[in-house]
């Protein structure tokens, strides 16, 4: 059974077509009313995907690029489609959007 849910950010805080580190080591990506969350860790070298706080490189509202080695990940499933970790995936963090807020299970955040 899932525990209580906690808000990690407002959906509007996440740039449309971009990303936000909404909680420690949790990246939220957004396109319109949709959002996905992943651990902010590249599967290539286990380092954060961003180089500076909240500076995520995204393209066409659907691709995230690791700032360190240029691996490209899809928003929808976190799959690496180009770069040094081709075929690997980001670790998904289950979220729910309610009343304009991004919620995670606070007993199992990642």
C-alpha cells in the first residue's frame, strides 16, 4: 500500500519543455500538462544530469541531454537514445499530478 503523498513542486514551476530539480536528486520534466520524474543521475557515470543547479538542457520539449557527456534521454520513458549510454534508461520516480502540484510517495521517493 502506498504511503502519504507529498508535493515536491507546482507543475507551473517546471518550465514547459524543460526540467527542474524539484527535490534532492529528483528531476521533473514537463511538456504541457504532462510530467515525468527521474533520479537526477546519468546511467553513464552516475553523476547529475545538470552542470549547474536547475540548468537542464532540453530540446524540442521531449529530449533531455546530460550536461557532462551529451547522452540524450526521452522525457516519456527516460530511455537513452543517443550517446555513451545508448540503450540504458534513467531511473523513474513515480509521481502523480493533483491540483497543479507534482506529488511523490513520501515513504518511497526514489
